């Protein structure tokens, strides 16, 4: 993905108006005001930080996607990869808002929406007791994801039933819920914690980082790596890959802990620190960020590094 070019000619009138020097300042001023209001509702209250993110990441990325969609002439499918706490869901909300303002329709598909049903996962756990939580490779309906993407790419204007997942069902185990009927979008944002991640050589596990410590841990990591093969047809449908990555992958555990503490302080149910450690490390054992995600910095179309203070630094390819 390259830096957007303000001299590009596009067919979408509102996008063309924005890119033209005559309309740019007034549209941007109105957009910035609305994005600030949106972010306040999302808990992002630092106005200067919001404006900085809008100028450095959100707006350039939205324009890149809008222009790419115009050139492509079909539904554009960017993949957004980010571990817990990196803000991938927030990014999707803000991108959708900006792109809607430019008259592009946007739909969101999370890899979480592709989880196997509760009963299917119960049966899967009987086959492999290590799959104690939903999330690792093997717990998703890949064919359902391919079906949804193919519908978005077809010329037909028939309604698309987007799968949705209720994480609160069955006491938090979660289950598929009523699909959402949508029209074919201009852009489908496909996000998840390992979207675009591919299998790596088994030799990479010879010196595995913690918490892959025991032979049992290593075997789980090797099996998760093998199960990634089934996801490759999904990743082949991606037009772009955007990666959100903490400067230190261990920050995701810290951010998850902070989020759980805030939930408990508001009187809601939350995990204890020990439960968080076990939960987060389980995902690191299945697909360790240092092994699977960090190497994508060399191939992703956009790499967004998130500092410990949540400041972002983005690198367009």
C-alpha cells in the first residue's frame, strides 16, 4: 500500500471533492469534529491524540482504501490483524465512519463471527482437550468465511447474511446468533487476532519463547501451526493486510488486565489477574506473537506500532 496521492483522479464525487484543494479544508474540519465526538463515545477523550491519529493514520488509511476500491471495481477486502488491546475493533469503527462520510458502504467481519457453534466446539474439545477456549486455529468455520467473502465478490446484489457470534451465550462460552442481513458492501473489513497469519517452519520452534516451555506446550504450538493451513484460502482473499502490533507483545496482557479492572470497578464481572495470565498465555502458546506476527512487518501493507502510552506509529509500504 502506498501513500495516498492528492492528485489522483477518482469517480466517487465526494472523494474527488475532498481530494481537491478547494473542498479539502471545509470537509476535513467537519469530519474532524465528528470523529472527535465519535471517539469520545468510544472512551478516547484526548482530543489532541484523536486529531493526531486522524491525521497520521485514520484518514490516510481511509483514503487509501477508498481509492483502492475505486480502482478495483469490486468489494475491497482489507485484513486487520491485532492482538488483544491493540484497538482493531476501534479502528474498524472509525474507518467505517470516515468511509461512510465519503459515500462508501462498509461492513465488518470479525474472525470471532466465524467460530464454530457451541455444540461443535464441545465436540471438538472431546477430540482435543487442549482446545479449552475458543480462539486458536481449528475453532472457526473457515468455509463459512469463504462463503461470505465470495458473496461479497459476486456480481449479484442479493442480501448477504453476515454471521454473528454472541460471546455471552452458554455462560460465556459463546454461540452463533442471528445473522445480520446486509447489502453487498464497497469495503469489507475483516479483522481478528490472527487474520493473515501463515504457517512457519517447524525449526522456528527449536528455541521457542515463553510461555512455550514444556514439550506439551511445544506440541500444542506445532499443532496450531499446522492448523493454520486450513485458513490460507481465507487469507488469499485479502487485498491488503494491516497489522497493529505493540512495541512489546507483553503489553497486550497489561492492557487486558487494565480493561478487566475497569470492568470490575464498574460492578461488572471480570477475570482475576491469575485468570488473565492463563487466558493470554494460552493464546501465546498457540500462536506466539514473536514467531507469527512480528515477522509480518516485512510483508504487511501497513504496519502500525503501538507504544506503551498508546501512541501509534504507522508505516505504509
